[in-house]
C-alpha cells in the first residue's frame, strides 16, 4: 500500500487537530487522538510536528496565511485605499464568524501561553513573525502612505482589533456589525484633513 504524500498527511493531521482541539480543548486532546482521527499512527504526527505546541502553531500559521491571502486578493484589485480597507475589514469579520472553532481554540491557547513561561516564549516569537507577515500586507493597504501610521503599527492594530472583535462577536454577535472593522481600518489609513 502506497503512503500518502507528506503534504496530504500534514493537511489531514491539521484538520483532525483543529476538530479535536475545538471539541475537547487543547489540553484535553492527545496526539494519539489526533493521529487516530486523521487515520495515522502517532509516528505520523511526530514525523511532521515536533510537539503538540508545534502542531498548534502550524494551525495558527495556516489560519493567518489564509486571512492574509483573503486580504491580498482584495489588495490586488484596483480599489482606492478606503474601499480596500472596507473590503479587507468585511472579509476579516466574515472569517471571525465562519471560523468560530478556530477563534475559541486560539483564545484557549493564548490563556495557556500567558500562564506557562516556556509556551509564552515560543508563542511570542511566533506572533512576531505573524505581525511581520501582516505588516507586509498592511504596506499594500497603506498604498505608500505611511506618514501617519506605519505598517508595523497597523499590523499590531489589525491583530488586536480582530482578536477583540472576535471575542465580542463570539459572545454577542449582534454587537459587531459586519462593516465595523472596515470602517475602523478606513479611518486609520485615510489621512484626515488638517483643521484650520
């Protein structure tokens, strides 16, 4: 019997991990359970991921990259910066709703990282890389207009707003209109008129 390609094994493990972590919580899920749900032995997990934390961080990479790709799809189309901000905001807000399980898992893991210094070190290093990726996309959103707000600051703001709005939307969906993030982004990147 032929072994599936490594990329397929990895995708199946990530899919199984997201499902189980979401259902049982990060701490309540073992790597054996992830492997079994994906149809593999525990060895398949360790041949793709160094640890359960490494598996989670790979999930986070995939989720962040998917959201960055959604934003880049908007930014490659010809829109003015304000319209681009609105469209990016709507897509990110939709992702908060469509990916509820991921949001819950992410919040669970953040709590773990805050409480465990070893996990925190790894998580902080990873989040710094995530902010760099988002800053690259933010430069496109700013369209060369970094005078008022640089791309690194905008990346941090986008992450903070997304995570905060996710919490609000998870608990009270009606409190976060679909266009709220886009309106805030538009206000952040659109230079205001000087007061005379």
